[in-house]
C-alpha cells in the first residue's frame, strides 16, 4: 500500500520564552516546518488531531498541512517526534516539506506476514531490522515493507536482497542486511548456559578475595 495524504490543521506560533510550554497547557503541540528553499516556520497543531492521525494512519503518512491564514496547503512528512518518556506526551514535531514531483528518502517499517514452519518446529523468529530506508516519489512511497516468512525453516533468513522490488521504489538499505531469521532454540539455551559458569567463577574469585582480607 502507498502512503496516504492526510490533512492536518496548523497555525503559526510565537517562539518567545516559555511559549512552547504554554502551548502544551492548552492542548497544542509545538512544531516546525522546514525544507529546501523555505525558511523554518514555527507551527502549532492540536494534540487531539495529531494523536488521531498517528493512531489511525501511523507515522508513515504524507501530511497536507493547512496553515491558518495561508491559501492552499503544504505537503510534508513527519520527520521527527519528541516525547516525554515519563509523562508520555508529545513535546515537539518536525515536519519536512516535500514536493510531490521530487524523490525523497525515508525510513519505512518492516512488517512480518505469514507463519514460519521453522517456528512451529521449535525455532525462534528474530528481527534483524525493524525498518529500511527507501527512496521514491512521495506518491510511490510504501507505508510498510512486508516480509513473508511462510517458507522459512530453522536456519533460514530473509535479507534485503530477497525483497521484491516495488515499482518506482529504490531500497537504500544494504542488500546484505538480515531482516528476519529463524534460529534454533539451542542457540539461545547455549548462550544462557555459557553465562552461568562465567558468573559462578566471578563469585568464587570474590569469595577468595574476601577470605584473604579476613585473614
């Protein structure tokens, strides 16, 4: 599926001391719009509108910014989001202006589809990458890259080079990168078993040192 174009209202904002904090208290998120050939423009978007956009469409979406007082609109992508890790609210959003007739590069999430026979046999599915970098015209950008694991047995893997080539889309991530693999369960068990003796030896060494101090 291609990225959707979703409209989002915005307005120009002040940038004085404490202005961003005041915006958040009234339910708005400080934002900025930047891009080639334009000056950075500080904006504010309604937090409810933005949360609705993210929850319904995800981060990989083309935004039609309708800035209050401006005619028409501006197409952009969400380049970066800052969130408070403790209070879990949005601090700031970066929008990058794009032209619909110019190629852009962006990160696209990896989505796993199908059931791997190797997992049913006891193997463990491991993610190598959660997203890949692609380049395309905005209208051709995929909202995700699907990786079909329905033919993977234990020991098998899917690399970037194995992906189908979507029309009009160039994958920039290294073709040798592993997207997903099915590893034997013993590999994980052995790693744990190797760690235990090592920790036991460290404990013994510490006990010897403590014993010498007491003497």
